[in-house]
C-alpha cells in the first residue's frame, strides 16, 4: 500500500512538472505582454518596456523563464518561502491566490454539496421507480440541464431571479394567474412524485393543486414576502414531518422508541426557540456552530434515553432530526431579520454581482442574509447544471446494485424493503459515486470560470481568465499549480477510497 | 419490487428470439435503436436543424434560400421585433427579429448554428480518432507503451482548455475550423481512458488468443477482432463528447477565447447581446434555444445508442417488448416477459398467469 502511494505520488509529480512546462510554453505563445506599450505614445515608453521586461524576465527565452519560475515555485515546500512571481500590477501571486481561494470555495462548496445530495437522492428514487412517469420526467429534465449553457442560465437567473424578483418584492401582489399557475404545477408534480393508481393520482392532483394555490394566496394576503417567518406552528408541523420522515427512513416507523425520541427533539427545539431568543440576538458564527453541535448531542441523548430494541437506530434518527429542526429554527430567526436587510439594501435584496454588499455593517443575521443573497443565484446556476450528472450516475449505479444476487438474497430472507434499500443497496450504490465525487472535489478549486465571470466573483476562475486576457503569465501559472495539485491529489484519494470501500478492488501493491 | 432483475430476464428472452431469427449484431443494434422513440425524435430534430442551418444561408459562394445573409444590414422594421408566427404559420420579414444594427437575426443564428455544428463534428471526429488510437495502443500493447501514453494523457487532462483557446485566438486568427481541430486535439483524454479499459479486458478473451494462434498480426487483431467489440463504448462516448463540445465552444466564445467577430457563433451571439436582454430579449432567446435543441438531441441520440449497444444496462421500449411478447412468443415465455411491463409497484408474481 505504502509503496503504491509513493509510486503514484512520484508519477503525479512528474506529470505536474510536464504539464506545468507545457502550460508555461502555451502561456508564453498566447500573447505579447509588451503589446500595450508598443502602440503607446507615452514619453516614458522605453522605460515602461524595460520595467516589464525585467519583471517577467522577457530578455531570456521562454524555457529558461520556466525554470526561473520553477525555482521560485519549488521553494513553496518551505513555509514562508513561496515565490510564484507577481502580477503585472505588482501584487505577489501568493497574495492574489490567498484571496481568490476562499472566494472560490465559498461559491463552489455549497453548490457541489447541494448538487451531490439532491442528485443522489433523485437518482436513487428514480432507480427504485424505474420506467415510471417520474423516471421519464427526471430523465428528460436531466438531459435538458445537461444541455444548458451555464452563462445562458446565469443571465436568465439574473433577470428573473434577481431583477424581476426584486421588483416583485417592492410590490408583492400575487396575481390570479400566478396563483392558478402554481396550483396547476403542484397538481402536476405531486402525483408524479407519489404515484399509485390513477384514482389515487387524481385525488393527489386535486388536493395538491388546491393546497398549492391556497398557500400562495395566503402568503400574498398575509404579506409574507415582506415579513417572512415560520412561527412556532409551522416549525412544529414541519419538524414533526421531518421526524416521521427520518425515522421511517432510518429506523422504520414500527420502531416506536426511535419515533418518540425524534418527536421529543422537535419539542426540545421549540422550547429552545424561545428560551434562547435573547442569546441569539448577539449571535456569532461560533455560537451557532456550538448550538448546532448541542442540538445533535441532545438528539443523540434523547435517542439513548428512549433506547428501544436498537438503541443505535434511535440515536441516529433523533440526532439527525434534532439537527434538521435546529436548522429550521435558525431559518426562522434569519427570516425575522429579513425586513431590516431589505431596508439596508434599499429594497433590492437579491444581489446580481459580487460576494457582499459594501459597507453593510450589519449584525450576524443581516450579514448572514447578505452572504446568502449573494450566493443564491450563482449556486442555483451551478447546481442546475451539475445535478444532472449525479442523478444519472446514482441512478445507473443503484439500478445495477438492485439487480445483484445479494439484494435478492436479502429480500428472500424476509427483510423489509426499507432495510433492503437503505442497508444493502444504497450503501453499495454509493461506492462508484465516491470516485466521481472525489474527482469533482479535486476540480473544485479551478472555480466555475463562467459563473464567476457572469456574477463578478473574484475567485480562481476570474484570476485565471484575467491573467490570460492580459498576457500575465504568473497568476495563470499560480492558479494552474493549485488546481493541478488538488486534482492530482484527489485522483489518488479517489482510487484509494475505492479500494477501501470495495474490498474486491485491490491497488497494485 | 424487483423489476430490475426481471427486466434482465425479459431482455435475455428477447435476445434469444432475435438469435433464433439469426440477426447480426449490427441488425440487433439497429433494431433496438429504432425502438427508442426519444432517440428517433432527436434524430429527426437534429436533421431538421442541420438542414435549415445549411440551406437557409448557404455555404461559401452559394447563397441558400433565405433573402438575407448574416452580414446584410437592412433597414430596422418595427424596432427589430421577431415576425415569426406559429399560427397561422408565417415567417414574415425577419422571423427571429433584427439586432440593433438591423442585421437579420435568423440569418445570423443560422450562421452561428453552422459554425457550432462544424466545430462539434470536428471535435467529435478528431478526438474519437486520437482517443481510440491512444487507448487502443496502450490497452493492447501494455508495458512501456501504456506507461508513456497514459502519462501523456494525464498531462493533457490537466492543461486548461481555456488556455488553448487563448493560444489559438492569438496566434491563428484563421477562425473556427482551426478552433474545432485544436479542441479535438485536447478533448480525447476521456475516450482514451475508456477505450484502454475496454481493450485491457478484451485482449484477455479467448477469441483474441484464437486469432493470435491462427497467426494474425497485432494490427489485424486490433482492428478486426477487438475494435468491433469496443464500438459501442466508442460511439456512445463520441456523442457525449460532441454534446459537451458544443457547450464548450459556446463557453469559449462567451469568454472571448473562441470564435471571434466578424464571424459569429451561437455563444458569441449570446455574449454580445446579453446586455440587451431587457430591451431586445429575442437576441438572447434564439441562439440559446438552438444550443439547447442541438445539445439535447445529441444527448438523446447518445442515450439511444447506449441502450442499443448495451441492453443489459438500460432500457428498451418496454411497451414494444410487451406487445411483441404477446404476439409472437410461445406461451411459457409470456408470463416472464410481460411481467415487467406492468411496473409501478403492481408487478404480478411470475407465473401467476396474468
């Protein structure tokens, strides 16, 4: 194992060296760094040219320049000695990278996580209901998302998700057509999701249509869009729904202790919602993280105390429920700060560019809202285009697993369908996905070049593209180095993870 | 319920029937592909788009049937609003509207579609050829050939495509044909890896040993014996590559590294008109619509091909299986074949005679 990892690392190093040389040469022939001065009529033209030549070592041929750059880059192994050159503006590349990387991570991490969770969930469900109307619809939608150019989606989102939505928020009057449309859509979607006989689907459609239209009408009348909030009743109802859903999935509803434990955590969360309200006024990020951990702890404890014939199941179900319901309470608290935030942004809450509103100076809640409203559109764009491939992958993988002999055996020995799916099939279906996910995470730092461009995020992608358009070799090489190293590392991790998860696969020791 | 496994059973029995009729592999694939409704619709749609893109504004010296070319600047009519009417159908003077200078947007979109299509085809062909060659050589010969070729593949994978676009844009202002060629020269890596994997397993099979014992040369084994077995993977992956190539081209053009003015492409049209969204939204909708149509049909064709080449993995038209099963299959097979067609949780147990 050790020798395999060492050999892979050695080879990866060689690959990186080769690729970096190739990239350096390509950057060198991709433009003339002196072009902006050649046409210049400034008096100090020659001096400017000489400066630039000295900065980029243009007096020596490109291969030699590469080794000068490499000499600086190799020193990165020693902490504090890193020298990746500087941009044309004179900023050291390491500084530029240290601001770009967090910005990119901010943008891409959330989007990737959401895409993975949603994609896997949808893929599994469609695999379990292969050839249903739901399956066909999801397949079509997945292909449609595959085929969307991201900048097209991004521009549409900016227009409809931000500009027109902000206009709507200024006068939140919901028209009869909108209510009817929402009613029709929910009447179409819910029967697809729930399935069943035609009679059942018809009833579902009627109920869902009426409820959908009714909820929207109520939201409009009660001015919910101006003063959003969940309130204790909605938190309790949604919380109970979550508790039942999670228990049904993880422990089965016949495990009463697990169900009671989960429901108890919902009650605890409701109490905490009021008991902690004064404390939350002066919230900080650490306090929230701490409270989140406390919520999980309380849930696990509740599960432990209720026990039951499978204590672990109760603890798992209650812990997860508690965490999710705590999230609901948090969401409610954020919503309470929404009117103040709308005022702070002069009535245009959803942002179209950048990563924060300048000079906001709000408390934790407003700046948190600011963070979300800036991320919501780029994240949506990224999720839309990347969720499709996860759906397809997990569907294919799940279908294959469901056809395996051990699934048949599990059914034959009388296990419930829930246990067959969650314990036997789902876990094994995740193994091939681990590779894909690791590979995608390796690509994360590359940033979403186009999304960053459309939404004016100053991340890695923007650094790379600006460097490229200005014939500025050092930032291009800097971003390439970071992206290359993470990609190579995560590829290695993907292979190791695969062999760890699936004992049938052995690495060549 | 366990629809999946019975699926496989039913497919096997379908296979058996086909074998009884003595169909060749190619005929089987063709038959399965023709049974895939979505793929057939996609083929028709793509053919339609290709046809109007080629004939309307013509190629080179030939002018096509549309009255304007993509460079003409006729007078602005009615603020450049699109005149296309679906019912009753009429094209009008400018079906897709006009841009701010008055150029006919239908002609421009068609020209953009042509270029995007040419790039797509170039990328598909070139990357398929290079990828298959590299993958086949490394998978078949193994040893140092494999090491060198695969490390080279690794290097090409991590070189950013944008950079290549910038290099081509700066040095060779010759336009879209070169762009497509160069994109093809970097996008073959996934294909090479897949083909290598296929070759690695196929070369251990008995028929390869048999061919070698019969005195076949390496070239003959590769081209006559192994490659035909890998053709499914290659075809499917090529279509996927082509659909991603069309998106890549539009992205590159959008960032200014792809097709450049005065020539045009679908990505460039969107990019140059995105600021006009609130005043002239049609400048934004039409090219996007064509990108989606082309890409979507290629994806569906790829899906149909995958099903056709690899029936174990995916679906065939279930209704067709069921109908045929009821028409021409002897009685004992019917129960097993008809069962999976009634899916959605109401699958009867096999043998209950439904």
